[in-house]
C-alpha cells in the first residue's frame, strides 16, 4: 500500500440547529471579539442577523463585502477590519468565497505575513487566529480544505495551500441552507460531486481514506440533490447534501482535483461563471476524455451511483455514468452548453491556453491533457 498522510478539520458538528451552540464553541476557542466574514447575499437573506442573535452578548463585528472569486482587495479590506477591531477569532459564514477569505484573515491577522508571501503550496508559516467555518451552501467543502483561492489578476486565480488554513471547527447546519435558490443548490451540489469523482481518480495522493469519503459523498449527493432542488424545505435532504459536500471536501483536500477544475477556472476568470456551474459544464466531456485511462475507477463509482447489474464491463459502466450525470445536470435545470452560459466561441483558444496554467491541478488528472485537448473539450461543450 502506498504511504499517505491525511489531514482535516479538527472538529466537525453536523446537525440541524447546531448554530445555536456557537457561543459555547467560541468560548472554548478563546474568542471574545470575533470578526464575521461574509457577503451581501447572506445579509439580504437575514442569515447574518440570525448569527448575530445567536452570538448575543459576545462582542463581534462583521465584514460583509466578500464577492465571488474574491480579489486581493477584498482580502486586504477584511484584514484591515480584523486588525482595526483587534479581532481574536474569525468566523467564516457563507459559501466558499467567504470561507476562503476567512481562512486568509485568520492567518494574516495573526502571523504578520503578507498575502504575497503565502501564495503557493505550504508557503504560509502561521500562526493563525482561532477559526470557525459555517457553510451556507453544500458544495465547496471549503470548511475542511487547506486551500484558499484569490483572484490575482483580471482573469487569473492563485491559491494559498497550507494545513494552517484548516479551521478549528466546522458547523454543518441544514437550517442555514433552507432558503437557498434551486439553481444555486444544483450548481453547488454538482460541484461537490465533481470533488468526489476527481479525488477518487486523482493520479497523486489517492488513498483509502479519500476513496471511502468520495464514495460516501457521491452516495449522499446522488440521493439528495434532486430532492433538495425540488423541495428546498426538506431538512433531511439539505443535511445530507451538507455532509456529502463536506466528505467530498475532505476527500479532495487529500487527493487533489484535476482537469475538470483546471478547465472550469478560466470560465470563472473570463466570464465570472459561478464555480459550481463551470465544473458542471465541462464535467461530462472531461470524463469522456479520461475514460480510456480511468474506466475501472469510473465503473466503481457508477456502482455507487446506480447499484445494479445492468452493465458487465468497465467501459459500459463508464459510459452509463457519464450519461447518468448528464441526465442529473439536465434534471436540476443547469445549462449544459458553454454558449448558454454566455461564453463566446472566439474565446475558446484563450480559455484553453489559460487552462494550461493550472498545472497544479492538471498533474492530478488520470490522463495527460494538452492545450489541444483542452480546446477540443471546450469545443465539444460549446
């Protein structure tokens, strides 16, 4: 067996209504003046008011201007807020962008490092402030990943990758996701499924723990996604989705994602397509491209998604899995063509060139991807 290291968030609470216990957790972590890092959508939905009510007499402040694919300016503004109030802890509350920003603030407000110094793999030295992450979408798994992504140019993203970014506590409370619109539920759910699929087939660091988590994540998401999209009030489906996304996050945090993400990032950079939808758009065609190298593993995942004896060979199961996922994407109402998401055909070559910059991800793909391959995939999806 290949040696491996597995790291994850120190503590995890998965229970509807768990937010109510946040003050106790804050006290256990020594937080007396936490900064809440979130976005305007959370404010508009009334969720920030709910969080502040729960915190009660615990003095806190909030930074509410996180945006999707947060640029460096947002990180620096939030950092200045934490420093001005002398925050002694950070609460990341929202989707992946809010949680990623919170991770960086917890680090930079305590370590004295600059943002430029921590870009890359294990460049961050630490220490960091106590950190609690509370997802309000079921997709990114950011609450259990040692990664924070920042938009560093007009169309480029850069990652900070370090175990220091893993929080002290993650809270999975389905009551916080009940009001999530169907299209966001769908896109973030497919994002989580991509995490599980790519972790299971990762060319590097794939291990028994990540495999186990990826399989269970797929099982949970496959059984709950359509229900959660069609009936957002279904707490059981919502809690299953949150847990599935978390398990998928733990899986890919230890067995990294690959070409689906590498081709999705340029779509977000150039067209500001939400990350989950970007993944969904390219997923079936990347799986088709990888089939010659990963059919045995895809067949194992198909047996998780559709337990049956309908197909005898790995190739048949792989094609059936791709078709099953395409039908799921269609059933939850997501666009399936790049043109339907606003992508222009003239930009496909630029997108392919930008995808090649994601070598940190492409090296994990079960099949080598050239620029010509990336362009062919974009054209097939266009």
